C-alpha cells in the first residue's frame, strides 16, 4: 500500500515538474551539422534573429528572453528587453554581460559564433543543412519546422510539436486546394533601397520560391537564390502577379518603368511581409498568396491586392 | 623659429616619456570603457590576477570574460596596428619625400580589399583564417606588381615616380574589381565587404595579438636602426650616395618591411585610414623631423591614437559599434586640413606676405 502511494506520488511529481525528469541533457543538431548539448533548461535566453524571438513568444517562453538585437519590427512581448546591438554586428561584451544560458541565432558571420563559444557561451543556430554555414538560412517550411522543433526541444513543456502540426496541416490544406489549379505566374520582388539600382528577385532555394510553389504559383525566375536583375528582364518576364514587401509597394506601383507590366496595370501588385516566409506565419503567408492567385478556389472575390501583415 | 624650443634635444626625451604615458592612459581608458563599463580597479585586479594567479583569487564573473577575452586583446591589437600604420607612414613619407605618402601608397589597401572581397564572394568567409590570409596575399600581390612595374625600365633601377603612379593605378584597378564583386554579391556578402573596408577591430583576439605585437615591435626596432639612413635619404638620392648610403638598396629594404608590416596589420583590422598619414605629421610637429626620435614618437602616437579612436568607435553609438576607420577619418581629416593651413601660413610668412 505504501509502495503504491509512493509510486503514485512519484508519477504525480513527474507530471507536474517536467523540467526535472525530461530528457536533459538534450542534444540538438545545428546548421553546421554539429551536436549541441544542452545540459539543462535555459532560463536566460538571448536572441539575435527575430525569427527565434517569434518562436519563443509562440512557445510561451518569451519571459526567459534577456536580450535581443535591433529587430526590424517590434515584436509585442519584447518591450523593455535590452538590445545588444544590430543583428549583423552585436556587441560581444553585452552578450556576455547578460549571462545567457543559450544564444539563439548567432552565425559564423564576422566570427561571432566562434568567439562566443570560445568563452563558454552556448550557441544554437538551426537552419538548412548543407547550406552556407554562416547564414543559418531558412529555405522553406522544412527549415522552419526544424528551428521550431530545436527551440522547443531545449524549452521543455512548450508546444512546439503542436505549432508544427498546425502549420503542416494548413499547408496541406492549401496544397489540396491548389493541386489541380491553373498555375499563375508570379514573382517576389525586392526593390533596391537606393532606387537607382535594379531590383532583387527570389529564385530557387529561397523561402519565397517555396512559398510561391506551395501556393500554386509558377515562379517566373528560376535561378538559384536571390539575384539582382535588370528592369528589362523584369518587364520581359511580366508575371501576372508581383509580390513585394508592403512597405515597398509604392516603389513598384509608382515606378514608371514598370507601368506597362500586366501586374501593375491589373493592380495585382500585392504586399506580403518578407518575414512572413521565414516565421511561424509561413502557412498564413502561403494561404494568403494562394487566395490572391486562386480567388475562386478559396471562395474569395477577386480583390485589388491588399497589404498583408 | 616656431616650435624650435620643443624640438631641442633636451625636450625630446621627456616628450617621448609623455607620449608613453599617453599610451598607458589610453590603454587604461580603453580597457575600462565600453558597452559594459569595467571599473579601473576591477580591471587592474583582473589583469593582475591573470598575470600572477594566486590561490584565492576571485573570478569577477562576466567582467573577467569581457576584459580578458574581448577587450584587452582588442585594445592591445589596436595599439599594435596603430604603431604599425604610424611608423610605416613615417617611413613612406621619408623614403618618398612626399608628405602625402601613407602605408597604402603602393596599393596594399586595394589589393587586400580585393582579396577579401573575392574570398567573401566565393563563400570562403566562414573558413577559418581565410579572410586574413586573402587580405595578406592580395596586399602583397599588389605591391609585387607595383614594384615589378617600377623596375621594368632599362636600368632596372627603382623609379620613385613610377612606383607611386603604379600604386595609384593598381589601387584603381583593384578598386574596380572590388566594386564589381560588391555589385554581384548578395546583400549579406555586400555588407561584409563594406564593413571590412571600413576597418574594425571587433574580431581581434589573442591570436591576432600574438601576430601583431611582435611585428610592430620588430618593425619599430628595425626602422629605428635605419633612422640615420632615413635622415640622409631625405636630402635626396645623390646626397645619400655621397654620404655612403646606397639609396636603392635602402629604399628596397625599407619598403619591403613596410609592405610586410602593413599587410599583416590590414589582414587583421581591415583598411583603417588616416593613421599612417596624419600621425607622422603630428609627431613631426611636436618632435621634429629627425627620424631617430620621429620613429619612436610616431609609434607611440599611433598606438594611442588608434586605441583612443577604437574606444570612441565602441562607445559612441553603443551597443552598436562604428567601424574604427570612420572615427580615424573624422578626426584625421580636419587635422590634416589644419596642417595644410599651417603649412600655407608658414609659406606665406617665408615669402613675406
């Protein structure tokens, strides 16, 4: 009897205190294909890339974030958290001063990851395997899942598996709907900041390309990676739809050089945030693009493209 | 004559001592001031504990890591790079008898930048040591070509003017190569190349210090040994010949050492401008043109100038950092204008206007 009560008590403890009994230390493979051993659940997390911050907030462990970099967009839930500098060149001293248990998103760029690891700071950056190691790049939903799973592995009790499952289901739904649909030509374009140089378009291997295909679109630019193309080439390709970051929409719609493109004339220049392709909102971004490309299939009337946030 | 009292021998030694103290002060400020301020006493305790570890010495936590792993090697590297650039600038100005000469005159900066741009462009930036090695090779290659062109004449004698012009031409060529690589690169590579060009010491670690400090010290010692020859060279090649100096051989050796030292510095810190141009002039204003004193004064002034500039670069927009080359240009540019005005004023006084 005593033994039974004792066993029940232990089981109750296991259910209530997952941190104690969960399989720590855990091992996660990073974007260098190296195993990173995490001995205990991190309570002080430093995030260098906004994608990781977004995931941590979704996993309800945002309160463990003790430092971030200068993110391009403000994420609710991160107000008041000190910044360690710009993402491309954070302050190593401030990172160390914050005493993080783990740093997410440090890459090999400028030797940052190496110099942090050399002073005993644990770094975890997960992305596409076999890609350029110093970029920790996300090329599509598979990499998004990998990151979510890795981040949730080191944060026990979080609902990473549920999030991944929901995204997969949403993407599968879109895939089912657009499976036999007529493929509409589309391009994701990033105008040059200076306004003088040619725009950049997303090709194969980019998360935008994967998103366009998933949404039942036909990307008109098939080269590898991001490439700067001439205006003539963009006009010659003349896709039915142009996808731009919402903040840069006017630069495309008001550019006289592009006025004769059918996407511009037909008001089919649409805004989808660049960050949407590499975040937990990837399914939402794909769904919105699919709705734009195939309004009839999604029971939506054809709209002038709206800004998607 | 204005400034003559300063340049009299009596004051040179005390001046060097003062410059030495300035170096110590700038290093002290550099190690304690930053994105995370470390009190000077704590810094001294940490450094003392590291140099003479005793039982019972207490770790100062993250201060120790910040100071010993990041800040101290960076400050020492800044001092060493500043020394290298300043003494090489002094020597170049002495060899070419040209006040606009600097360590990058022979195209080292252009070649090094092109080497780094190429390494980043082809995706080798993540390979350990690839960037410093590419910078070194690019810089040395550029100077080798420039030297080859300068001795291509029928007498095989090194022609100063051809050397300078070839350096300018090759800098322009490598600049075009770099621009092309910048244009063809992705956004990330582009920013990497640009940041490298602006110069910075954020990545300096003890391995960089172990390379830079011996190079700087050996260079200063060697140039000090050749100080008399540099003084003689400033009189002209013919005069130098009459006074027992072989100008061609002497210049060749001095330029070779300058090239090597500058290439090593650039490989670790990128191209930091104005140190090699402005510091020798500032030192000359204070201590005079005698290279026996000028070399040492330039070394000390260069060290403290770059340490100071790096400290400013670290704290001005913290937690972000400015590339140190921007700070040296902001300080050096106006100072150089001041020197030009002074020179014009002196010339006017001489012609009695």
